[in-house]
């Protein structure tokens, strides 16, 4: 999923929300495992967004920036506003986890099955 589609594809809160720990726990069987899963997914999302933003910013970099160009570049301002309005990676990861949109496996369960 391209990060430019994060804002459009995920309808999640943009602020902190109180969650029922029972819902979080039942998906993995352990609240701590659930937090680790969401944390790892949030790191993935954050990396994707950062990479996408760096690619977009690199399009605007030039070896001779003058002061007028820096203040008048509307495209950069629009990109910055877009990324400021994207929900935080932790909120996106929590939304994906609670909606069963994250694939995860727990290695110790697989080892004991063999």
C-alpha cells in the first residue's frame, strides 16, 4: 500500500482513543503479544511513509536553492500538509490489528506443532 493512499483507505481516528483491552488481547491470546504485533506494524508503516516522503522531497531538491523558491514552492507545502494530516502509524496499526487486517504468526506455536 502506498503511503499516499493511507489517508484515503483507512478511516481511523486521528487522536488517541481508549480501547478495550479484551478486544486487543483476544486476537493474539496475550495483550503483550498484541502490543508487539501492533508496534512492529507501526514501524513498518512509519518506514513506508518516511520513504515515500523522502522520495517526494527529493524531487524538489536542487543544488541552487534561492530564498524565493523556498518560500514560494506550493507543491512542497501541499505535500507537507498532506503528511501532517495522515493518522499516526500507531493509530493505523491499531486499526488494522483490531479489524484483523494484519497477518502475523507466533513462532513458538508453530514449533510446538511440529
